């Protein structure tokens, strides 16, 4: 990202908080104005003493200086509160913006961008931007005001001494310029290594059971040590540059004071410089030493902030591929019947040589239960993801009640289709909260009703805390079948007209799976059910069965019809019967 674009982004971050930022900058200006005026008073006091010593006059100057110093301290505190407050506000805004933006992106984005890296950007990088807009703005503004107000006062006292004192400063700015690109590169490297180590920690914490099962603690320890070593080396490389640059800047700034003392005392002895002027110049030079020395830390904060802005904007630059069209149609849930139609439905994953779905055609009638079977990789899960538009399907291929799904508002479409994927994800909360996730206001009776329909209620009642049982991260305290049935109960509670089960009963025995399907296919408010499965015994109970192979539907019919045909379904059924006998 070009520097001008970064500055524009900084301006965009600050714009909502311009009032507080302006007040903070004005307060800093006032502080520096007082900081220049107080040495001028000291100069006048010393000159007054040299002409006519008077305790009363000295006391008057002391009182004024104390009052001005106190006011200066109060205003400085206010400036820090305003400016640092702006940094905190921007931090809040960015975290909120990142979270809301990620919620808009399709699942495919998270398949190619690791969670650890995204967490690092939302925490470490946002913190760097906060420092940029807090500490760096404060320090940089203070440095600009210090120079802009102090140098004219120094020049008014002695042009020669002022020019001699600031002769070192061009060298300081040259050093800063020479080191700035290297600092940015090293800082970017550090941020990358922080992301790498965050990814590893996140993955290992999520897969701790697998690490234990395969006794891979030693390998993971070595992998972490390697990532940690790389982070250490990146930090040391950055520290090396900083430890060369900052002492050089501080040393050159300190030379200014020595020049004033050396040349100033010589001019005092010759009578060319008053003692008050000398003290004022010495104080003014000391005023410039601190912000100049701090310039190194300011540069580091700025460089970190620049790198982090680039990393954050890389997230914001990704636009959701799946979003409402400008003429999106609203489909009230009460009016949805649940008819699903595909017309020459095709889809290919980026970079794939073969289509995942290849010109599929079908119509699933309202209230019909359809099982989809086929070998692994035949396109079953792709079809399941296409129906609720989790994939970027082209217009004119998939329809709900005759309406193109790409024209339906996403909220309405996904309210009409409940989807239980292969991975039955549960949140780290109670079973009750997991079941009512899609309908947070549901009461206990409704929750228990769907749990009974999902054949999980008796097992929940055996838990010590029953529906208040905490399931742990990703539902780790539950068995695979319990997780799947809890996820199914969650989908059933939203009472959507269409229910998609993508191998969502794979950990449930055939008898229980068949009971669940029979329940879904019965009653007045029966749903349109799309049941993707490898359990042919359960699939056989469906109204119709779609057999998929290489992205195509190669057979359609009920169990009896398909068994009378020579084709893949009979082969799958025979294989299934053999597997049942071997169990």
C-alpha cells in the first residue's frame, strides 16, 4: 500500500473522532506554548536579578512560573487523555469492523485464511494501529510543536548559537530516513512470525486430542520451538536496528547541549551573551532533546502501524462474493412451500480440472424426503452447500419455489433452509443454548420437543446438569452421535420448510437415523428433507433417492425401483449388505 493511501486510511480512522483528536492537538499546542514562555520568564527573572536584586520580584516570578507549570501539567494530562482516548476508540471501531466484515464473507474465505492469522490481525495489528494513533500522534505532534515554537525563541536570543546547536539535527533526520525502510521490513517480518505462531497454537489447542492419540507431543514441541525461534530471530533483527538507531539519535541530540555550554560560556565571558539568555537557550535545547530522542520510538510505532494497516486493509479489501443483489427479492417464511429445482446446475472449485457439479437437473417437491447417495467425491456435499447459497452459484440454476436463489435476500433464503453440515459444530456453552442458537427466545418446552424428535432428549436427561450441561469447546464432552443429534435439534427448532442433512447422522446407528427420518417425513408440517448419507438402510426409507457420480445424478427413484435397475445403486447396496454382515 502506498504511503499516501496509508495516510488516507489513518485520516479515515480518525474522522469519526476528529473532535477529540483536535482538542488533544490544541492542548499539545498550548503545552508547548507554555513550555516556550516559561524559559522566557526565567530569562527575564535572571536579567532582573542581575540589574536589581529584589526578593519581592523574585517571588512574583516564582509564583507565576509555578502557576504556569501547574497549568502546563494539567493541559498535558488532558491532551494525553484525548489523544490516547482516540487511539482506544479507533481500536474499538476496527475490531467491530473486522468482526462484522468477516461475518459477511463466505466459508471459502476461511478455508484459505487460517483462524490464527485472522486472530493475530484482529488483536496484535489493531493494537499497533492504536499505538500509531495514540502514542505516535502524540509524540509526532509534540515534536512538531516543540520545534515550531522553540526555534523562533532561540533565534530571537542568538542566531549563531541556535544554528550551532541544531547543526546535528540534519544528521538525525538523515539517519531516520536511511533506517526507515529497513525498520518497516523487519517489523513486517515480526508481524508475520507472530501470525505463524498464533496459527500453530490455535491448531494445536483445537487438535489436542489428536496429538495425544498419535503421541505427537514431541513433534509439536519441536514445531513450536522452530516457530518461536523464528519469531525470536525476527525480533532480535528488529531490535538490532533499533539499538543502533536510537542511541545515535540520542547521542547527536545530547551534543546540542554541549555545544550551547561550550560556546555560550565563552560568549558570557566576553560579554556578548547575558546569563539569562544563556539559561534560556540551555533550557530550550533541553526541550528539543527529549522529543528528538523520542523520535526513534515514534518511528517504530509508526512503522508497526503502517505494516498493521496494510494487513488489516488486506482483510477489508476482500469483498464478499455471495451477497444480496441490488434487486433482491424478499420471501416471507410463512409463504415458503419448500420446492427445490435445479436446471443445468454446474459448479467448479477454483483451480479444479473437473466440475464438482455437472449440469444437474431435478425437482424436489414440497414435503418430499430425498436421499442423495454416492461415492466420496461425487458432489453430494457441494450440492448441499449450493442449496443455501454457501457457494457462489451462477444465476438461473437453482430455484426455491420457482424463485432464483441468487435473487432471494440471503437472510430470507437461509431462514427458509436449515442446514446441518458434516461437521456438527457446537459452541462452548450449554446444550440448551446450542439447541436454541437459531431461535434464542425459544422456551424449554420447544427445546425439549425438538430434542425428542432428534432422539437426544433421554441422553441429555441423564447428564448431571441436563440441558444446562456445558459441552466444552466444539462439543468435545459429547460423543460424535450426541453432537450430530444436538446439531439436528438446533436445525429443527428454527422450523424451516427445507432441511438439509449433509451426512449429519453418520455417527448415529441406522435404526435411530431411520426413526429420525420417519419423524421428519410425517405430520402436518412435514419438511422438504434433503438427506445426504452413506447409510443406505436409512436412505432407503426416503420418498426418492438421487444417486450421484462424478458430479452428475446418474439414477433417480425409490429403493424398490432402483434395486430393479442395473446400476450404481445396486452396487452400493450390495456393498452395504456385505459391510453389515461383517460388523
